[in-house]
């Protein structure tokens, strides 16, 4: 049985998992759907009440019925690098590829339908509330007056994009920024704006969920840190990420979130305040983890590889997919 990984060619995060799968002797095929019709080919046959499909990747033929699991990491748009790309060809290729893959019995990390829903920030915030996670007061609006009234109720705010990265090539990360006290908010009328109460944090938390396994890391904020440095991706570092235990109530809530979202992988970002409360900021259903593993040594890549190999974050035998006994 083969593990299929759908991602871009230059993806160091995927490289780490492929290495672990190779070490375990688990067959793995990796390609970018953007290469369909140019180095990647597919075929599906539906005859006499049965179906069978094949993928050809770099000259290697793989049966879709022989897929053990599918990791939808960060794939490009289908057929985007074809000889004559077009929106029509992308739609046709996407329908063909994902339609055939949906017809298999393979496990998904994460299923495209669940991932598409879970990437919406408003949905995340409500799902986190329902799961019992602490969520900072948030407003998403195109009404300037609503923004002004929200700022009166919560004077210390940050602004962040609703959708995430700016869709340029390559994508550009848009940082979370602190809102100036004298902001007029008139520009809110020109596009949805996400305002959120700033958490006076003492640390950032990155919690990586792989199946039932939760691996959390903590990065403290320097005591003399500038309060305007709210985005950990761009703020000066006070030290490396370090492993941290997940509070039981947070763990229970995260598991509820994953179950409701139908996700098997999620990268959760929290802000820890002075009282030790973990405030939910977002969950990236395909978030990076390499930087955390490098600092902490946490076996995130190994956990993903084990899940892809046997449906669990615990080590299993590559020959038959059964769990290995711990020694």
C-alpha cells in the first residue's frame, strides 16, 4: 500500500515526512497537481459495476486502489503548469484527480472538503467557541460605525487578514498589526476587516495535532518586548521554541475542535496571557511544523509519517500497517 503526498516541489516540510516514510520502508509517491498533463498522467475506468484508476508520476505507475493514505499538504492548482494552461483545464483536471481520489478507500490528511471549510477564519472562531477554547473578542465587518463602537468597547485592538496570505506569486504573509488609538475606521467600508482584542501575552503557543497526538511548543515573550510586536512571525525572538505540556481542558477542547472539523491534522496558534490562559488565534489545517521540530526535537514528522502509514500517530509496521509494540 502506497502513501500519496500532494504538494509543491519545494516543500521542506513534506521532505521531512518523506524521509521518515522512506526510513520505515513505506512506499510513497509525491507530486504537485500543477504538473498534471506535464509529467503526471491519470486514468480511471468505470466498467461492469467496478472502477479502477492509475496515476503515472515520473514514469512510475500507481494504482489508486492501492493507496493507503493521502496527505493534501500544499498542492498547486491542477494543471497550472500544463503546456497551455487555462481555468477550464484546471477545473477539468481538478475534477478528474480529486474525483478519482475521493472514490478510493484511502485515509485523508486532510480531506479536501473538510480542509476547505476549516480554512475560513470566521468558521474557525465559532468552532473554537463551541469546542470550549478561549477566543478573544473579535469583529469582522465592513461597517465603519460598527468598528468604531467595537474599538470603544475594546480599546486595545489588532487587525489581521480574514483570509491569510496575500495571493501574489509567491504568496506574501500579511502580519497581524496593532491598531492605532486614533484610527478612523472609514476604510473598513472598502473590504471586510477583522479586528480582535489584543491579548497581552507572555508567550506564544504552537500546538500541532496529528490524529489523537498533541505536540505543543512555547516561545516566551521578552519582558521588555514592544507591545506593537504582536505577530510572532515578525517579532524579535526572545528564545527558541520549547516543548510544553498541554493543559487538560485545552487538550479536550482541541480534540472536540478536530472532531467537529473532521480534521486529522491541525496547527493551532494560541497566545498565553499572564494568568496562563491559552487564547485561540487560529488553526491552520496545513500549517508548517519544521521550525518547531528543529527547535524542540518533537517527533512531528515521525508522527505524521506513522499516521499516514497506519492511521495512527503511533509507530506501526510498514509491512502490514499494524502498530509496533513500544520498547
